[in-house]
C-alpha cells in the first residue's frame, strides 16, 4: 500500500518486522523468576510430605519412630525441589524424652533456616556414648543413639536427593556375593553371630562403613558391605 507524504519529515523510526505484520506492540519478555530457596521466613503450609522411620536400639526399652516432613519448593517448575522442614521423634519410653525433644527442635530450626543442612549428618554421627556403642541389625556399629538418629537423617537426605547415594553397582554386588560364598565355604561356619550381623561370624568391623563385614581372603582384607579393600 502506497502512502503519500504531504507534510515535512521531522523525524523517523524503524519498526520491527513482527510489529509491522501484526500491527501490535509486543509485551516485554519477563525475566525468569528467581527460584524460592529454603529460609526461615517461609510459612509452614497446611500439607507436608512425611516419611517415618522405625529404629529399635538396644539401649532403649521401646522402639523410636522418627518422622521427617518435607516441603515442596517451586512446585511444577524447573526449579522444583524437596527440602526437609521438620522432624519429630516419638517413643513409649520416657527415659530420653527431654533431650529428644530438644534435639528435634534444634534440627527442625536448622532445616527451616535453609542452606546446606547435610552437615547435620556428620555432626550427629560423630557423637559417641561414653558407655560404649552397639551393633544394630545388619551388623552396623552405632557409637550412640544420637548417631543412629543421624544415620536415619542421612538415609532420608539420600532418598530426596540432597546427598549422593553410595549404592554399589550390580557388578560389585555380584563380586562381593561370590567372595562371601567362597569364604563361608572355606570356613564352614554360620553366617550370623550374636551381634546380629548379616555377615560371617568371624568378620571384623569396617573402618569405612562401620559394618561388621570385613573378611580376610588370600591375605587381603575386604568389606562385604561397602567393598572397601586394602588391596585396591
């Protein structure tokens, strides 16, 4: 379409191609919204995702039930993440009631503060009972009841992706199973002992995973639980 200019030109501007074709001005593109990070100002929603773990330490008369509730941040976006929000510990035993309540409140406060909360695992698991630790089911050594609570939190953080899982590959599992079978055949002994270990009766404790699963074959000490070996 031809347009006749009858007035004097005093200025000009170049139109964008899409603006010419549509005849409309495009709305400015909004920048990506910043993902919501966990912080203490986030209000507790009415619904939280929860997981409950049961432990039965020999130092307590009754079982303990540890519930960890998670909050879902940036739901239905590329930044969606599940973060721990609070923890509760319930038991029929009143022996540890006072310090258990204090511990859950402190841990919950750390969760709500945000940031990297994985440091809690190392701090809790390094607590030692002056009366000595114990072996839980499976032959894993726990230096204290607090350490086992830390182990539960570690398991949960791995489940929601905040900690990397150290699960063995299928090939490694197969090799360790073959070693275990060969060792048991040569020793001709039962696979369980009084400590509740799932491994051989004369196995020793692994310095890496604290499991009573280290055997010596051909002069080489190998852990049947995590695969740690001095022979490489």
